């Protein structure tokens, strides 16, 4: 019995810090937001999202920040920020993998209502959205350890999306915008962007994970991976996934190529400036 309890305690996959920010909502009674924060944390961290048993040190570190901008009775509007990271081999460093802000998020919530995912039907935009991002986090993480390893989790996220498309909530359908949940999972699973997933794998396994052994070789592999992103840019310069990648990795890329053994960064900086001109000031910091 003791072994069973320990196994269950270590089974969950996500180690997620949840914050509900209600500073924009007037009034002094914030209890509902504290309850929501606690319920979301329990839902994300205690649910078993996969068929695998994770050890405590294998759980994926992530953050979810829900900012409430409007409230009308049990209806809420705001935005949700999701971040996740993964450990780098033979170091204490956590590499950012996913950093995404969903700006068009609304939901209904009654204090103390149970948060449960119905695998076959849409019931709650709050639960469906959080579950969608939980599976996306799992998919992105798996893709950094195994080529296309995230496919089963992306597929689960897509199933949630399909169920939610008749709900009337924004973000689930093709015509809802260019930076939505629909576009995110559609692009990740599209063969058109297979190279993006190759980059996730090569950048981490063949690059970052050998940094402690051979920094120069690691830099070469990371630069080669970023050159592959240039291929995506050449055919689709406005590709959403390029922004998704750079929102997570820009600061890390600067740190990698501003330290350690010499590496000729001329071509790298040229590529980065084309791929992500919004980060030009950062790229200019690379020596």
C-alpha cells in the first residue's frame, strides 16, 4: 500500500506554478480568484496526463499565469501566459522550451466548481484551454528528447480543439486570428513545418545537451539548427512557429553565443536578423 501511494505521488507529469492575477478587477473580495488559483494548480499538477509514471525529478517545470481583465458575474475575460522548460544534460540549467501568450481568453467559472476534463465532450472553456496547453507542453518537451516524440500529445491537444470548435469561444477556429490555439497546433502537426520539430530535437539533444562536454561542437550544432529555421523563413517568412520559437529562445541564443569558445557568428547574426527582426537589439549583443 505504501509503495502504491508513493508511485501515485510521483506519477504526475507537470510541476506547474499557477498564478491568477486579478489586479485589474475592482473590489476587495478576491476569494474567488484564490480558489480558482488553487483549483487550477490541483487540476494541472494532480491529473495524470499520460500513461507513463514520472519520477519527481522528471516532472516538467512550467508556469501558468492567468490575468483577469474583466468580470461579469461568473463570466471572465483576460489572457493566459504559458511557459515551460527542460533540464540540460549534466547541468543545473533549465532551458526555456515554450513561452506563449494567449490574448483572447474568456471562460465561465463558479467558485468551488470541480475542474475535470471530459475526454469526449466540451464542457468548460477554462478546462479545455488549460488541458490544451498541458498537452502542448508535454508535446514540446517530448520533441526536445526524441524526434517527433511529441506527436501523441499534440494529437490530444488537437482532439480538445476539435471538441471546442462549436463552443463559440474564440481561439479554437481557423478564422479566429493568426496567433491562436488553432494556428499553433495546426502548424505544429503540419508536414509543412516538420523542420521546426527537427530543430527542437537537434538544438537540444545535439546542441545544448553536449555543452558540458564540447562547447564548440554544441555551438556549431545550435547554429546549424538555427540555419534550418532560415529554410522555413525562406518559404514562409511570416510563419507563426518562428515567432513561437524566438519568444522562448532569443535570450538563450544570445547567452550561448556571447560566451565560451570563439565561434564566427557573422552568418548566424545575419540569419537571426532575417528570421526575427523584432529581436534585432538582442542579436546585436552577440559578439
